[in-house]
C-alpha cells in the first residue's frame, strides 16, 4: 500500500511503464478525448474506486464521489458533473454505488457529533426518517446498518430522477438509465439493487416537471 508521496510518484511511473508494455498507443488514444458511457456517483471511501472494482479502463467512467454517495440538490459540484455527463457526454447510464460498512451512513445512524460534517450527514439522517418504521423494526444493528445503506442508495437514485435536466433528457429519448448498486467490502462483489429508471413516472407528482 502506498504510504508516502514518493510511493505515489514511483507508482505512477511504474503504471505508465506497465501500461505502455501492453498497449504502446494507450496514451495517444486516450489523449484524443473521452466518451464514457457511465457516470458513477460513489462514496469517497478509499476502498471503493470505481474503475478498479469494475475492471474498467480509464476513459470508461465519469466519476463523482462524496461522503456516502449523496445526491444533494444544492450541491453545485455534483449538479455540474451530472449536467456535463448527461448534456455533453451523453452517458447512457448513471450508477449510484453505495457500500456496506459506509462510515458516513454509520455516523448518520447514530447520535455522535461530527462538527461541520453534521450538515452533510443531515441529508442521510433525512433518509433514515423516511424509512424509520422499516429500519427501527430491524433489531440486529448490523442488519439495520446494511439495510440503511441499501435504502440510502435507492433514495439517491430517486433524487437523481428528480433533477429537471435528467427529466429533460428522458422527454427526448431513452437515456440515461439510473441504477442503484451496493458494493461489499467483505467479498468485493457488487449487489445490483435491481432498479433501472429512465422515466419520471415513478416519482410523486410534485417532482415531475412539465415537458
Ligand atoms: Co462510504
């Protein structure tokens, strides 16, 4: 594991050498431009790197990561990434990928005071409140934690569907499809939460924008 800044720089040099060994034109091709088919909204957690866990090459996935893979409608960083992804790159799929054992979700479940971070965790706490009945009904804490991670992912997928310029894309065509995934740190596998949304029909009326 990389421990120092030097490790990262030498790691980079090693990666360039290995990459050129397998494909001498790798950088010539990639430097021409990107046309990824996917936007990934994931957790900042160092153990869940989008391209590595999906075995996808550089150029495949446009990425936005934050604590607990949240879609917050006042987050201009996230909105800019999503806007560019759907309007310019025309990605076909947007994946919200959470992960079991997520520190942000765990913190939001409890009553600990995390200072400035409390404001971000508030959005996750709101998800708890929406699903309080189900979650409080799960006696086992680790099972409740796992379920909260899944529910949080599903809420973020729906929060994506609420974005007006995503609905705008759906009015014009098929894409993007929205997906919810949960990654397990314990076995490295992704659990598809089996949603594939490409219309605003499943949303409460108040969230549906006129076409
Ligand atoms: Co996390």
